[in-house]
C-alpha cells in the first residue's frame, strides 16, 4: 500500500498497526457500510471500500489511536460508549449520536489536515 511519507510517519509515531482486511472474528460485529475500525492500536480497513479516500480514512483512524494513547484504552471506550448512549437518550438517531461523539468530531477534523500529521 502506497501511503504518503507524512502518513507513514504518523502511523509509526502513533504506534498504530494497520491491517487491510477485517479478521474473521470481527466480521460478524461490524455493521454494513463500515470501512474501518480501530481497536486499541490496531486499525482494520477494508481497502476495497475506500480506495480513493484511503489516506483521509487512515488520518481519521490514526486520530483514534492518538486518543487512546492520550487517555488510555478503557477510558476511551468507556467515554465513547457513555457519550453515544447520552446522545441516543437525548433523542438523536443512531447516526447523529455517533457523529456527535467528541472523539468522532476530533477524528473528522483530523481527516481534513494534510501535511500536519504530527503526533
């Protein structure tokens, strides 16, 4: 996979481990339409679903790895889940609740940043 030098550096510095397919054990748990998921420092990507936007997608997922590095694995997933549930209980749709999670907002902002991938 040809990635820009900046993205390769960000992957290395974040400690992310890229996997370009979903493992068999994960497939039953991934909703249809999901092209990437981060579990700890492992980033699983379905490259066939995101060939043109791969670098943007990876910037998003690497931001999640940075978030996990910053606050810890358990705190990340606990806060992620609590925020999602809070948004759903406030009446948001599943999609809107997901998009409103603070970690997702940060990751979407990281998608836009090109050439500024410092960890």
